């Protein structure tokens, strides 16, 4: 059964690859893309998403702009050294790119249309999804499941020694999602750091001329990989964090899981730290947390999909 996915993101190189995967996969129908601040500004994230959709011949998929900043009203830090000034490495959307953006209420419309068929995936800061919960509280209860890329458990962070970037970027909103989202699965750094692609795999994918993204896969990966080589000398590949929740939807065996309730520290030097209660009398919970990636499953699935041609054009809803 094809999974109906509404993707919240902030493209970003790994977000861009996640969008490519969702559009190319025969097991996923991308019914909307909600953009926000994060790796780049909301405006640039929106432009990048629209460009990727047009390249795949999917201009009818709604692009819905979301939050421009976190609820804490702090200065937003972007990461051009990792994602490039415009978010997708050396690739620039054309200056004359024309695209239409949909109102935020489109999220409600999509939920009411698909109901329990809809899966919401959030691979960016939690601000926009938390806003959707607040605005569409009754409707969002009808969503079938939620998948979130965020957090790190028993492992170092990637934006601070303790915190992963998405949960650090708006921990108040992350806590809101962790408390109120049902059927929630989290893909933390424990699994996404292991979800790496090597230059050899990227070269193999880039040679697939049927893929509408063949011309950009290699240069954006090379940009991303060079950044990770600076961060982690000796690394053999670059982790494609944001693709992992989508692979989980298609094949849950891509990871091993534990079930605990999760909280995020909201203030101080440990802001963004995600934690669970592992004491002997600690209570387990309902949130499914990916704790170990099954790399062979991940690699086989990504290679299979990324070497496909794009599918037929779909109507938005």
C-alpha cells in the first residue's frame, strides 16, 4: 500500500535528498511539503522545495510555508558551511523560477482529506508542526502516524556536545510534539549518523540518467561530504539524516527500536539534550525510538529508489 506522506522540512542537502527519495519511491506518495527555517531561511527552504518538485515533474504537490523562527525568539543560526548559502550546496535554483505557495490551512485540508491514511514526517525544527497541532488540534488527531528526525540518546550531539540540531533549534516545540503526537517514531542521531552514503554509491546513483536529479546528486553530495570530512576527519561517507524516517515508513526493519517517553531540556548549557528514563524502575512509554540502524537494509532501499525514474504526476488532494 502506498504511504501518503506530508513532509515538514528545511532543505538543506539531506532534506533535499529526502525529498528526492519520497518523490521517486513507488511506496510513497508525497502529498505536500511544509517548509520552515532551519538549515536555511524559510523563504529559501520554500524555493528549494519548489525547485525539487518541478524537476521531478510534480509541480502540483502543495508547498506550504511554515515558521520563520523558533518560539524562543532567539537568533536563528544557519549552516552554510554544511549546506551552502542557498541550502543545496553548489546548486542554485534558477533566478526565474516561478512557483505557487499554499496557505498554512492546506495542512488541515490534507488531514481532513486523507485522515488516518496520512503520515506526517518532520525532519526539521519542530516549530511548524507544533503550530499545526495548536491550530488544527481536532483534525490532527486523525493523522495515522508521526515520524520525527531528532535527538540523540547516549551519544554526542551534532550542534553541541549534547544536542542534536532539530531538538536544539526549538526544544519547547519539540517537547510539545513529544507529548502530544500519537503513534510517534523518532529517528535520532543513533541511527541517522550511521545512515551514510559513500562517494562510490553516489557515483553509482548519479550514473542513472533516468533519475531527474542525476545532474545534482554528485555535486551536492561532494559539497556535503567535504563538510563532514572537516567535522570528522577519516569519515568514509556522509550521513543522510533526513532520509531515515522515510525509509522507516517503507521498511521498519531498517532499524531496531526501544519504547520510551522522551523529553528535551529547554534551557541552559544542555539545551536540546534529549533523554529517557533508563533507571531500573524507569517507566517505558509509547514513543518508538530507533536505536540501531541496520545498514544493509538502509543501503539496499536507498539505492533501489534513487536509481528509479520519477513517477506519474499526481494531483495535490
